[in-house]
């Protein structure tokens, strides 16, 4: 006997999204509580807000230190020089001093501790960009080549050198 889509039991993620349609869970309360990590359900909700909870790999054998990754939502992968400077400053102030460019035309911050999460996202929003729907089971930017397209008959390989 085959199972139809209507007969399949929803996944846990679908159940929590139905139970809390704002997708907020207890994220704000957890951030205010002084703890260093989120519950498993809130960890799923974080993805809708452009973030993943991770742990410091270098410390896994001795202890757990929770850190966050935040991905920007940059429509079409286009940002101004001023927005880039904001991201660069935020990487130094709240993350591990790096920006990682993704194949989906976005930028990720790594190594963020709980106390830096709210101010980092706030400043991204103030720069007129977002983190909403940058992770998880949502529509994201299409994948793009990191190199510019060239149509130069004198340079068939697409390079200048």
C-alpha cells in the first residue's frame, strides 16, 4: 500500500511552525535570560531569522561553547559600499573578524556569542538589509558564480591575463 501526501505525518518542524506561526518561539526570552544557547525548537526557529546555533569545534572535546552563525539576506546579492562597510565593522565588533561570501549571494558572520546576536541583527536592519529567511526551508537567492561574466573576443578564457 502506498502512502499519499495527505496521509503522511507532518515533521516536527512543520508541527512547531503550525503551533507558533510567528516563528518566534522563545527566542527573545532566551536571549534575555543570560543563557548561552537555545532550545532545540528555538534552534529551528532561528533559521527563519537567518541564524544557526553552533558550537566551537576547537572546544568540543573539553566543553561546549555555543556560538552563532548569522547570514544576511541580500536581495540579488547587491549591496552598497556603505552596507559592505557596516558588515565589515560588524564582523569585527560582534563576530570572529571574518565575512564569508556564499554561493547564494549572501554574507555570513561566524563566532557570534549570544550577547552579540541582537545588536548585530539590529545593525544589519539599520543598514537596510535583513537576515529574515536567509536560512532554513525558505526561498533564497539563486546560486551565482563568484566571478564576473566576460564576453571579450580577445580573451576567450574570460580572464585578462
